[in-house]
C-alpha cells in the first residue's frame, strides 16, 4: 500500500460513514459535484480518499486521471491468460492511483497509474520500471516484480494512460506488526535494512539522474561501472543507463512553455545548479514580480562550485527517500527479515550528502545525542511519577533504535555516516542551504536571503575549510543586512503564527479525511479572537514585543542603557498594555522615571573614564534623563491616539493587534501614525530620536577628546609586551617539541597522535555499543541507569572524590561461556574519559583495550606522552628538559638482565619508572591528573616476564611519586592478571579497591 497524503491516516472506504457527515458534505461539495452521486467510473478517475478545506478544485484537478477501464481489464486478460473478475481501488497516495485486479485463477496483481502531479508520465513510468528491475536483478534488493507496463505506444493509446502492472509486495506490512515487536527484533530488522543500504551504497553510478532501459532512452549515459558487478550480473547491468531525473523539484506543472534541464549530469554540482531554474519557473507562474527571489537563486548558483563537497559523499547514490512503516514489508514468519520495499517512484541517483538521513522507521523528535554516546534515562528518573517514567522509557526505546542505526551505519556504511555527519553542522550555513533551496518555492525568498547573508558573514571560514582564497561572489552592505534581518525576523514571527493557526484550523494543506470534514469546517468557521486574546494577555513578554515592533526608538534606548533601561521599557510597556484605566497613567510613568533617575547605567559607564565631579558627567546625565522623559511623552501621545481610534471596542489594547479580521488595517494605521512628522505622535517620536542622537554624539565627543590617546598608548605597550612573551614561548615550545620528538623515537611512538588515539577510542566505543546490542545479557549490566548508579555511588565515588592520589582497579568477570569479547565494566572507563574531557581543569591520559601485542613499555610510554602533550609548559624549564633527556638516554642504554627478567623488575623497567615518576612530578599540587587504562588484562605477557605485574607496579610508582592529585582507574577482565591479589589495601597515599563480581 502507498503512503497517504501528508502522513495522515487514510480511509480505506470512499463512502462516508455517518449520516450527519453525508448530509453536511452534500451541501459543501457543490463546487465539485455531489460526492455520493458519482458513478463508479468517476470514483476510479477522481481522488476519493479525503477532502480539502480550501483550493479543493485545484487539488482535485492535479489528481484526476481518466483512462479506459475496460481496455485495462482486456489487456490483463491477454497478458495473463485469465479474465479479471474484480477491480477495486486502494487508498490513494499523493501521486498515484493503485488498483487491485483479482483474476479468475485467484491471482491478484496491482495496476499503478500516475496522477498529473507526479511528473511527466512517460519518464515517471519508464524510470520506475527500470529502477525496480535494476534493484531486483542487479543489486538483489527485495522489491515487487514488474509484470507489464506501457512500453508500447499502442498500449497507451488503447488504455488512455501510462501504467504499471506489478506483483503485490510479498509478506506483511511492517505497520501491522511493529507495535508488537520486541526491541531485539527491531534491532535485527534495522540491521537487515542497513545491509540492504550497503548494497545500494556499494555501487558507483557514473552520472546523476534517473535509471532507464537503454532501449527506452538510448541517449542516456552509462549507469554503472560494469566491472564492479559480479560476472553473473554484468550483462544485466549493461542494459541500464542514466537519463533525465524524475525528481519532482525539477517538474513544473502548467509550465507555459518553460523548460529546465532535467539531466543527466556528470557532476554533483550540475543538478544543484539547475534546481533554481525549476524554482524560478514555479514562482514566476505564481507571481508577477519575483525579481528579488530570482536574484537570490542566482547568487546561490555563484557559490555552488565552492560549497559542493568533492569527496566520496558527493558520489551519485540511489537511496529510498521515505522508509516508513507502510513502505516496508517483512517475512510472514520472521519479522526481522525484510521481504519487500515499495514506493521507489521518483528515486534517482543524486549526491550522497543530499540523501543521508535517518530512515523514518528509526527517526524521532526526541533530543538526540549524536556520536558514540549511548542514550540513557533522564537524571532523577527514580523520582518521576509512574506515567512520566513510562514516557521516559518509551523515549529511550526510540533513541536506542535510532542510535543502533547510526552505529550500524558507521560500522557497515561509513561513507553514509560521514555524509550524515557532514550535514548536521547547524553553525555552518552551507550544510543545510540545499534543503532551504528545495523549500524556496513554497516558503518564499526570505529564508534563502537570510541564509545567504550568513554565508557572506562566514565566508572566510567557509573558504578556509574548502582551501579557497577568493572573496565571496556576492556581498551585502551593513544597512542591507540590518534591513533584511529585520524582515527575516518579522517573517519568522508571522510564519510561526500562521503555521499554528493553519494547523489548528485547517491542517498543513487543508486535507482532511471524510470523517473529519464536518468538524474541521466547524473549526474553520469559528472566530479565533477570544482564544488568541486570552493567550496574549497571559504573557507580559508580548507587551514588550509590542513596543519593540511599534516604537522606532526602543533599540536606541536599549543601546544607551542596556541593563536597567530594558527593565524600565518593559515596565512602561506593560502599563500601557494591561492597564484598563488610563486616567492615572501619567502619574505612574512619572514615578517610574523617578525610580530610575539615579540608577542609569550609562552614567556609571562614563564615571569609569572621568573623575566623579567632572562637569560633563552632569551633562550626560541630563541628556539621558531627557531622553527617557521624551520617550514617555511619546508613549502618552500613543495612548491618546489609541483612545481616539475606537479602542474601547475591545477589552484590552492587545486585541487590536491580534484581531483576526482587522489586524492588517489596524497595523497599517499604526505604522502610518508612527512615522516622524505625522500628528502629535510623530512629533514626539522625532523628539525622542533627537535626544537619543544627542546622547550618542556627546559620548563620542567625550571618548574622542580624552580617552583615545591614552588608550592607544596603552594598547601599543600591551602589544609589545605580548609580542615579546609570544616569541619567548615559541622558543621554549620549540625546545619542548624537540624533547617530545626524542621521546617518540625512544619509545617507538613515531606514528602516535592524539587524533589517532581519539579515533581508536570512538571505534572501540562503537564496538562496545554493538556488542551491548548483540550480547544484551552481559554488557547491558553496566549501561544506561545501571552505569549512572555505579558512577554516582559506592567505591567509584570514593575514588573520584578523594583528596588523595589513589588507584582504583575494577575487575569484572563476564558470565561463564559468554561469547562477548568485551568486559562488562569497560563502559565505566569510557564514562570516566568523557568526564575528563568535559573538565577543562583536569589533565588526563588513557589507553583503551590494548591488543595482545602491547607491552608495558608501549602502554606506559603512550600515557606519559599524552600527559606531556596536555601541558607542554612543563618542559619549558631548561633544567627539567636536561634531566628528562638524561633519563631517556639512560633508558636507551639498559637491557633487561636474565636474573631479574622473570619477575618484571629489570633495569629497563626501572628506568621507565624513573621517567614516569618525573612526568607526574611535573604537575603541581593544585593540579588534577587522571589516567584510565581499560583491559589491563590484555597487556602482553611472557612465560619468563610478568609484564602485567610490571604495568601494575608502574601505576603504583606513579601514585607514590605524584605531588598533584593523581587518579588512576584500571579495568581488567580479571583472568590471569594478578589484579586483586592485594584485596583491599591502603599503602601510603594509595587507596586500592579491587572489585570481583560474577553473575550467576
């Protein structure tokens, strides 16, 4: 079955179900004909799955498709050798009509006929057929089998339209079983979906556009690199080409002769450069004057060469756009296996970064933590009510499923994950400008204009990121930016209110089901004034918003006195808006002025520059006071004007603004009244503006006369001192880098970098999360709420909050026979590292899950190198550098002797301990240092050399030597690691706790 319009549930029967609704709709539907009076053929041609509360004629015309029903049945008889005994219409989507044809031999097939709004029918049908064939027979993606289609002109002329006849999708619709599926089953289903997407991403298309048969579109470009396909698929794959796109943003209804390039294209830039042509085609048919919009689209095209990615994420890829529950079918006996995916119409090969998104079945609106961070229950979960806890658990289930898709994509489809990551940077306007372009025809030019201003403002950063050294291809003046940003804010406010009103009254596009029609119409005819009046009266902040919108001086006053001035303005605004009696308003305003007279922040600002008794301070104070007084006079004039224009008709002033019917006229009258020079209110406005300008001019005069010279002199001196300090630090850091490079060479860490280490951490985190899903019985014991409880209580808290340097060893055994390669306590290590990252005052180092080849030298040396990098200043002292170099030289000369090799206490490890002790002593008593070692049991061990014991001894030596507050956390699987032999012990400054837990 197909998706219904705008995501609403469809009505499977076209007849109305209540007498009341039947009676009402007969009267309402006069413009489109009596719904009940239509014959069966008319129902087959028309859209019958719902109604529109406005523009219904236009919407119905876009979905009306007449065809020869008898000829369609005769064709299926000739094709399948058995007559059609029943033809019924299925619930409609936005773009197609689908009919069930039941044959005499009990076979059932589907006939699919595109509506006019779907696009150019010949392209739509031939591309969809070829796409399904390519998916099914080249990529082995489960899709319905095509049985016949309108490939011949004679077939089209007899039936009267383009069509596709296909098998019914195999299996059950996912929406039928989704509510009863367990979380484990849903994870398995998502993993199957990711495997299907891997097949789609594993093929390199040679061009951007839709798929066609070579025989249907002989001018097309080669579709795929045949050499990438298995030998058995190469002949089949050679039958396909890339031709014009069927994507609907390139289709213009009622073109009036306008044509745009629909491809195919060789590069990712070409289709995006052509989109504005389609958009301008649509806006030009709707609006007589759209020059500004077209100009903005042209500006977008000028930056395209510089913002379209050139990496793998720009390669053409075929991805399904709408994987919701109704478009996925599952196996009849195994709900974790996908048996068919439907609705591939208008899918085309396009840049990967434009298609990377969460599928609908896993996406949700809950706040989502991106990256290798496991979602968890909210803080204070135990204190929530049972209803709130149930809501939190539902949200957690949604987030866990979304996270599982992200992690699975990262592991199995890394380029898709990279593309998703690249398009989620909300601080970079180029990461979502392509989406705004796509919405431009519907939402108008203002959002695009605001985004182009952001691009212009951040161009230096954008150019640097893309390795460019060119100016932005377009520019805006400061006045243009201010004007356009104000317009954008006004547009956003109006659009938000309009969307709210539209959703409450008529839905997103006015579509309603037949049962909803009567009630929606009643809602639409209700006057919303009372509801909106109560809503706005309840918010004092909107009073200030009113003054912001109508006074041309508010921003100027705020600039002068940003602190107390803003509060005063809010108070004054509130008095005007909520006061029902205006008689005593002047007295109240006077008391407000008196209350702020001696506390104006602008005066304090200038007192910091001049002596307290300076004459000009008094002048400045007088000007500020005068500005407030003229502003109040302006407000009084506004009240008088308000009284004189029929305001008593409404209970409060705000009703005038929010009145549904009269708002445009009222607002226009107010804007006209507030223009300087118009009536008394305009004169008051001019006086306030003059007084504000006077304040600014006086301030500029004061600064120019007395401050600039001294300020420049001080700045020049500060600059010279900073330059000398910078050069000294550069010299010291150069010496430090030389020592660090020698350290790398000594311990064979030339390829070591913090970036590589962080990447290994994230990969390990991904592996751990994947194993948590696969081995839920073991690893989930230290995830979510369990992890939070462990971190916030018991021995961990004692270790974390201790004022002493201390070592905490956590040794956790997995269950007997567990297949998980991970230790169930490892999430504690990851959580500790995350905490250290967030704490800027903590120096930290970590080593995660060393492989079996890692030695005590490699592990300790990498930890020490991280600590040195975290505070390079520790090597700026010449004496410290020399001593450090001597100890490295001593380490290089040592070779372990046979007599003490077996016990792990040889000369070489002793030299390593000396270096470790020196590094931790670099840090001051006031500093905090944290070291995390996960899976110490994986440290390489020898029959004649206990390296794990040497690693343990090295940690203890560091604890003893530290002057700083050193915390070391060690996670071990506890098998053959000698961890825990000391039990609970206190040795000098060491607090060691070893935890052994075995679950039955």
